[in-house]
C-alpha cells in the first residue's frame, strides 16, 4: 500500500474524528477537538471512551491514545464493526485484499456498518457525504450485493423488506432485516433460533420481530444451492435501522476494547452487569440481563459471548441494553456443551447455576436488601415463564422432535428448573 489514507468518522451529522492508515499499515484513530468541545451533549461513539455524567473522565478517555492504534488490523472499536467468518471472506475476495487488512474493508463498507457510524474518505466534500438511506459510494458498489457489514461468524445478510419479500437489491437503501440462511452443518438452525427468541418474548424479554421465511421470499442471493434444502430462512428486524434511518449501537467487545477473537474471555457477566448498572440503564437493564441469563441456562445457550450483548443509544448521551439477538439453544446440537459462554459469579456449568448464583451475581455488583429481593423475584418468575412457554414455542416453529428431546433432557438436569 502506498500513501496515507484517511476516513472521516461520523455519527449522524457530527464528526467524531479521523481513522488514518499509513504506508506501514499502522492505523490510528484521532478524536477531533471539535467533538471533544461539544461537552456533555456530544453523542457517545463508544462507552469505552465515555463516562456519562463524568465529563472530566470522558475527556481524559477521548484523549487517551491507548486502544486507538493497530497494525494491519483496525483499532478494536472499528475492528468489531466488521463481519467475521464466511461473509468477511467473501467481501475480502471481492475486494482482492487479505481479510486481515481491515482498513480497505472499512473503506468499502463504511456506508453500511452496524449502528450509526459512517466512514467516508476524508477528502469527500461535505455535500457528497452519505446521508441516511443515500445511495452507496463507489467502493461499496464494487461489492455488488455484499455491500454491508454485520458482526458474527454465522453467514447472514442485511436485506430490505418489500411486502412479503426480502431483497439484497436495496437500490442503495439500508437493509432493515437480517436474514440467516439454513446452515448446511446444523439441522433446523433457523427454527431453533426463532423458537428460542419467541420463548424469550413469551417470558417478557425485549426481542425484535422475528420470522421464518420460505426460500421463495428471498431475492438476490448469489447462490441458493449451498443452503440446506427444504428448510426456512431466519429473519430478524434490525433495531439499529428504525424507519430506514440509523440508530447507534455497540457490542460489549467494543465497550471493553477487545477484539472479536477475545469474545469468550477477559470479561464475565458480572462486568457486563456492573457496566449496565453504572453507565447504562441501571436496575431495569440489570433485570433484563438477568432474564436473558435465566433463558440461556434453561435452554442451554452456550454462545452468549460479549459480542452477543449490545448497547443501544436511543438517547445519544446515555445507552441502554439493546434488545436480545442471537439467542439459540446450542445444546440441541452440542451435547457436550455444558457451560455458559462467560463466568457468572464465578460459575460456568449450566447444571450448577441456581437461584443462589443469581443472588451472588447481584451481591458482587453491589446490590443488596430489597433491591436484590426484587431482582430475585424477577429471576424466579422468568424461570417459571420460560418453563411454561418453551415447548409451545418450539412446536410452533416446527423444531424436529429429536432436537426438542435433547433440550428437554438438558432442562431436566438443571438446578434452576428443579428449584
């Protein structure tokens, strides 16, 4: 690579800073002084660089050089905006770059990243910069249908709903649904995910609209032959794309300045809960998180790593826990899957997590007495609601009996269900 290239980083109409890549492939993020000067009213780019209600600490974080540079890869916040797995490989091949070289990927995908961050070449005049819903820039057009970025290793596509059909050919508009094809490796994966999400909804959790789609409802995928035949596609409404616009979100790998490869370590559920309590939605967010932990234990979701927990900035200066996504009963496929993705009050084994584990979690983050009692009642009621709802939800989604039986065996072995 020759020369210095720079991308302007924006949240809506606010310039946050510049991401610059040098000839030695070192990439540095510099926060713009005009953004810092906005004071407490500035929209938060990432909680890793902000402490709501503490302006002195926030300014120190914005000027701190740690976590703002990297070689070949991008700094962690930006690295986590890029896809993993098969989608990343396809995009890199289309761009004719190595998939570890993240600056070219960010340049091509900067128009349609998760949340509200937009990256555009720094020499682009203001009147030519992309607005919400605007046509994609030339770098993205090179990707044809693969012009968006979505996190996660599972292959997925950002698509636009048009009536009862979903298309990749968005005409430059932002996709409003994430579509996951049936896996060639895991039977009925879309049905399992839809059933898990509907169980969460029935138990009172905050989940987006989900649906199972017939293949003929999907338009524009380059090759339909590689997907498991006779199975539906999974669709989930994007909560970061309200009414065709952009809503800022970030996952907890970004919050903790970790790379996607570190999503199963370095952080535990206690740390996520502590962050929600002090810097996000407080007790309501902790209660919602505990509901999801109940479901993950009972239905055996061993994949609730830090990138499967996110913040949403409906208030640009104070985040909340984002709606649930990527909830799936992994024990339906991995019978050796015996643990949660992260530690919870020092415990990971599904079958040893009980009400006392939740009480210990709340105590560790500093909650006691009537506050903890209220949260424990929520844990107990969520346990009952999940156990009451899950069989109906899995039957309604058409999950095959032998997979249901594996989940049922898991539930019977749980301390939480016996309690």
